[in-house]
C-alpha cells in the first residue's frame, strides 16, 4: 500500500478525527487543516471531525477551531498538518490519540507519527491535501469551502505563485480548485492587504534595512522600535518578504525582539540555502525560508557574520 492508501485506510477506520496544525499559523497551516476537515466532513458525515489549535481573529476568514475535551482523544485518529517539529504543534494533546499521522511539506527533520507523508518538494501542505483528494476522488467530496481554503493555503505559501517550489502541479491544482464556487481574486486581495500601522512598519523596514555588498541584509525590530506601531509579533509576518523586493538583496533576516528579549529570526533567501544556518541557531525550515532564535542582542553580530558567510559562499560559486 502507498502511504496515501495507508492514510486513507486509517481515516476510514476511525470515527473521530482531530486535525492539528502549527503554532503561529499562516494561511497554509489553516487552509490545509480546515480544507482536510471540510473534505472529510462532507465525505463521511457520520464521523466526528475536529480542528484544534489557538484561534486568531485575523484568520477567522479561513475557519474557526473547535474546543474539545481531553476525552475526545481517547479513540481518535490525530492528523498533524504542515508542522515539521513536534514543539511547533499547536495544542500539545496531539500525541494523546490512538493513532498519529503527519502530513507535511517541510524538510522531515523531526520524524513523528505512526504514518508520515512528507513531500518537501510540494509548494504547500494545501497542495498535498488536494493531491490526496484527487487520489481518492471517487470516495471523497470536495466542497466550495474546502477549495477556497486550500487555494488560500497555496496562494499563501507560494507568495502568490512566486516562490521556486511553485510547479506545474501547483498551477494545475490551483486551476482545478478555482473551478469551485469561491472568489479567488478576493483571496489574493485579502492575503495582500495590510493596515496602516503595518504600512508604517513596512516603511521602517525599508528605511532601516542594512544591506551588505554581497546581498546579505537584515533589520532588527526591537521592542522599542515596535512599540509605537502597536502591532503584535504576528503582524510582522507581512513585512518579512519585503526586503526580497529589492534587487540588491539576496538573503535577509528580520530579527524580531520577543518579550523575553530573545530575537525571533525570520530568514528568507532568493538563492543561498539558509536552513542549515537556522538550525545552528536553534531553528530550521525550508532551504529558502527558515526561522531561528538569537538569544540576545549581543549575539546578533555573530548571526549576521554567519549569514554573510553563507551568502559569500553562494556568490563565490556562481
Ligand atoms: P517564519 O519565519 O516563522 O514564517 O518561518 C519560516 C519557516 O521556517 C517555517 O515554515 C518553519 O518551517 C521554519 N521555522 C520557523 N521557526 C522555526 C523554529 N523555531 N524551528 C524550526 N523551524 C522553524
């Protein structure tokens, strides 16, 4: 049996299925979670299907999570989507079910679950969920809402079909999803929209970006800088891709100070692979989009030196 067949057989076997995704979610985490749930609910109306994880107001347009008692896990199948590492799973009851499945598109650094389907060449977990649907199309039902949230996940994780993981399969799947009844251009619009404080932060990022001659760039968003913008840590997501719009920038880091005075590093690249650097600083992720932690402001310089080395090495090999 293929891994997808094994997953489908587990889904058919269980009456209760609980779907988790990662902390600090993005449209792909929620889209793949809510999309899978909507497909399963429509296909197996007799099953109890739940989505759990911290709810964010800004993502209510993609769906709302369920609050469930610990008891529900007793005989449940748990599926964790879009989450590479166990500490990043939102709601740590994920290992309290009877069976655990991981479906993801991040590098498989933390192998967990009774069954694992990890394809790190897929653009998004929403793409994988749609592939799963297509494999068992004769037994599964897609709904307009499932198509809408899966499309939102793909649009989110591909940077509107811009990032290199966008393949002909991604376009084919997105095209099929848009045959359902939802407003695809409204989704593109929602994902692009920012509010005024965020626009001001974007201006700050452009104005204060340090760009090295080799193309390495960074900006530090300290608590002091962030405070007047009155934005939560999550809102900084929208400014993360911005330095990449500059021709001069090859790889960049946005260092966001946390309440405990450590810095969450959001690392992106247009060429050099930066996930090993992220791992060195307690994080990980994709070759071109990773995250890490810098313990204090004193360690920022050494992190940037390491970033420079990665970019230099890449430029030397061009
Ligand atoms: P972010 O900058 O938070 O959007 O993260 C980009 C990617 O890096 C995510 O998709 C995760 O795969 C990965 N990532 C971020 N933070 C961490 C972390 N602390 N540990 C492992 N991977 C991370």
